[in-house]
C-alpha cells in the first residue's frame, strides 16, 4: 500500500528552483541606462513638438464657443455619417456640458486628437512600408504584439522617468499604446487590394507613387479608417489612465473621484468619457463607410 505522506521525487522536484533569472534587475538596469543616456534628448527634441501640438489643439478647441462647437460637431457628424448620428452627437455632448465637465472634456478631446495625429503621422508610413516588404513586416510584427499586449500601466513608469509629470508623458505613452492598429490595418488594407486592379494600373503606365495614392490607398481606405477608429478608442482609454501621472481631462475627474471616494465625481467623469467615445466611434465609422473603397451591397 502506498503511503500518501511520501511525495514522489518527480513531483516534488521544481525545475524553477534550479535557475533564477534576475529579469527585474536586468529590466531596471536597462531602463536606468535609457534614462541616463536619452532623457536629455527626449526632453529637448521629443517633448517640445508634442507639447506644442497639444497646446495648439487645446487652444483651438477651447476658443470655440460651446454652441458653435456643437453646431460644428452636428455638421461634421451629418456629413460623415447621417443626421441621426449628428443629432445623437449633439445631445451627447450637450449632456457633457450640462454636467459641468465641458472644460475637462475639451482637454481630453485635445489629448486624444494630438495622440491620434502623431499615431497617424508615424503609423501610416510604417504601414505602407510594411505592405511593400514582407521582411519588414516580419520584423515589426513582434514589436507591434508587444506594444498592444503590454499592460497600459507599464508605459507610465518609463514615460515619467524620461519626460517627468504632466500631459506630455501621458501623450507619449498613449501614442505608443495606440499606434499598432494603424500600422496593422494600413498594411492589411493595401495588401488586400485586388491584384487585377494593380495590374490594370501598371498596364496604363502608373508609377509606383501613382499606384499607391490613386489606386491602393483609396481602395484600402475603409480598412485604414477601421485602424484609425481603433487607435482613437485606444487613445481615449490610455488618456484616462494617464491621469495618474498628471494628464488632465475627464480621466482626472475619475481619478480624483476614486481618490476621494467621491462616487458622483467619478461617475460624471466616466459618463463623459463614454459619451465622447460613442461620438468619436460613430463619426469615424461613418467616414469609413463612405470611403471610396467601400462596396455597397443592397
């Protein structure tokens, strides 16, 4: 009869006790080295343009009177989607204003807009290059996987160490976190363009640049817009988390409400974020549906 108190050697042996990889120490040393070597460079050359764009966008949005802002949103939503989306957008943003969080809303919208602009400026060219080179996409794909699957809070520590506290480190973390969908879907959209259309363009004497901008990009635009839509949603979620390191806006309302156990303040900030996300989602979806490459099926 087997004695239950005796544990087999194979079961008792723990292979993880044999080798202890000091991953924490290695990562800490790597981050410390990056901060020591590149902090001055990042603060001198990366931070100023990001801050300048953010401040310009915030000034532009905050300079528009609320009624005129709502009218512009109504016109944009009607042109991009439909009158139903336009009406919903105006009602949603009016609710945000009536909850007395219009100023934080403008700050959040400015942060998201800035993050999306930089994500597109960097991500679209990379996506186009990836669509032209399988080798490049094979090399970049693991990096995109890491960028998308790393928990958002992990980005905050190196961002603070490199840029300090405030909106800029939050924006940098947001750009890195939200950029992969633009790269992936730009690459995917261009690759999915029919080879027959590409061959027809070549037959008519199109140059590679004409092929890209007059055939491939217009036909891939619905897929590219889907990537931009995902980038906007990821930017909005990351901007809220970035309130922990000093980024303002509706995320700060949520964070302050949680810190003070003020349920009303936290909920108001959360409702504002949800309504903003819904408005941006509906408008960008409408732009994607009206893109030239969208095939309408009846």
